[in-house]
């Protein structure tokens, strides 16, 4: 998948409204303020990752806190639908 398509998919997830009325981006960024974090594509999933410590360089483990999302295209509504791919991400939708 090219870089522009990845950015578009990440933006679709970021701009999706969560179950509390905020965008997913606002909600995750606000909740994890001060921690190293970021957005990435992992094959066909959009992933928001958060370091378990304030600075990623201080963390020696291998498990990251991740929120994983999938995108599906609904042909009837002609829109992308965001779904959570793990318990953490499903709790936001």
C-alpha cells in the first residue's frame, strides 16, 4: 500500500467519532497525553500505539499498548466503516 493510501486510511480512523462524541484521535491523544505515541499501518490494520512508559527509550519490554482498527467499505452506503480489532479499540466505538 502506498504512503498516501496509508495516510488516508489513518485519517479515516482518526476522524471517526467515538462512543463519547469525540473523534478517535482526540480521545486517544488526550487520554495518553505526555506518553510517546503514534499512528501506523500494520498490514491492513490502522494502529495507534502508546509506550507503557513516558519515554519509549526507557521501556525494555516488547509489548506495546495498541489500539487496532480495520476499515471496511460498505457498498450500499458507499462509505468506509471503522471497526475495532481488539478489546481496547472496540471499547471506543
